């Protein structure tokens, strides 16, 4: 009996030592969290990421997105002057204490919103762009729908407490990705640690501590109210890969920073953007009745894929090319395809295209080529 028990314990211990670990890849104290890669939008980790919470000032990611879109479209300029209204200066909370009718450039107001989460500047910008804060909020909700943010309703442009003002970590990651992917100029402001306004008279210090101490931090936005608790959308870039970590409803300020730090560390430790190249030289394609006999295909675009680091050796490519093509050949004309596979599964496909035009031979050109071929055969 004792021998049987001992044998059973031995087998159990051997199983525990050899069985694969199934522990969660990361552990964060915030109840809702997500980690997303910027370029692909792929979710690398999530924890109750579609549960709705109040976002507090992380709301301003959408406010900044609409501001940047207005700037990029030409309807708003960095040096345009924005006038503070009675409504804008009444916001309370985080602010730079604008005076009624005080004017400040768009550039400085964006700096105030990104660095110190200035509610008065956020509303002033909203009113300048849309005419009123409610009209601007309509645009925010419309943009949220366009981005597929199905769990989001904005009631204001600041994130100050308001009934029904809700979103989720996944939706925050979506709008954060749109901001940093399509408007990289925002990084000039989100990476500021300390600065000043009003000719040096007003000091700014970033509410996002990760900018100061986390390697590669690029932004993005903090948030806190008594009901929302501590929220953060944090972005960081290393080795050409930018990640977006979002946590909501964290119990303390330190928890939100440590949770995002943990998420980012996990992403950088386990994933990489890997460039992909054809495994062999791309052969030329024969051109029938062209001014040149062949055309050399090139890849239409560069290819890089998000990959778990332990799968770097599992990437293969398959090339498919037309054996020949009839002239004329247009620049960019598709000649084939390069398929990218990971562990045998296709993850991408890049067109192989003509880099330049190959005109069709004229009647005289065809006749001359015929004669040249004839003389070569006789010789």
C-alpha cells in the first residue's frame, strides 16, 4: 500500500514538472485592460476589455483625434487663435485657468490638453471647430461609430462626470490607434515631460508618468474622477513596433501605470515586427510584342508582419508569377503574388507588379524584330 502511494506521488510530481504551464501571460490589477499593436491593430492581450466604464479624461483622445483631423484637412491651423468662452472657462477640474475671451493658439491649446489634460482648452478647441461643445460631441460620437466603437457614448469632450458617458478599453484602444497611426505629429506633444505656456509664466508637467521613466514611451492620455477611478491609454515604441496599452477603473494611480507597464513589457518581450522578403530572387516575366523582352517584377509594398518571437523561423513565402504577359505593360500592373505563411497558414499576400511601362511594338518594330530573328537564324 505504501509503495503504491509513493509511486502515485512520484508520478504526480513528474506530471507537475513536465506539464505545460497555463498561467495567464500577464497579471494586472486593473479590472479591464487591453494590449494592441498599432500597425496591424492586433490584440495581444485583453481582460474584460469590452466592459463599459467611465473614461474620465481619456475621453480627450477622441477630442484630440478630431482636432488633428481638422488640422490635417486644412480647416484648422496650428497658429490659429482660439478664444475662450464663458462656457469653456467654467469647466473646473484639470485646467490652465483660461480667462474669458483670452486667446491662445491651437498649438498651445493642444499642448495643454495633451500634457496637463486641460478641460478649458479642450472645450475651447471643440467650440472653435464645431461652434459649440454639443455639436462637437455629435462629431465625436459619429467618429466613434465610424471606428467601430460599439460600446461608446460621449456626452462631453472632457470626460468630466456625466450620466451615460461610457466607453470600454477596446474602444479606447481603437481611437488611440487611429490617433497615433494617422496623425504621428501628435507625438510632438504627447512626449513632452515638462514645458511652459504664456511665455514661460505657466508651468506644465505631464500627468503621464510613463513619459518620464518608461523606455520608448510615446504618450498618450491619463484620466481620473471619483467614479471612473484611474484610467490610462499608454503608447510606447521599441525596435519599430508601437504598442497601445489601456487600463480602466484601476484602484490607484500607481496601479494604472504599473498595469500598463506590465502590458507593454509583455508585448515587447514576446512580439516583434518582422520584415519579410522573397526566399529566392524574383525571375523576370516574358513580355510578348513588347519593346523589351522581359519585365522585372517588384513587390508592390514592403511587407512586415507581427509575429511571436518564438515563431521567427516559421515564416515562409510562396511566389506565383504569370509565365508571360502581352504588351503594353502598365506601371504597377500585377504580374503575380507573393504569399506569406506562418506555420503553413497564409497571413499576408503582396502583389508583384511591373515597376515601369513596357510599350507595345509598332508594326515597323515587329517587322524589324522578325528580320533580326531571321538573320540570326541564317547566321
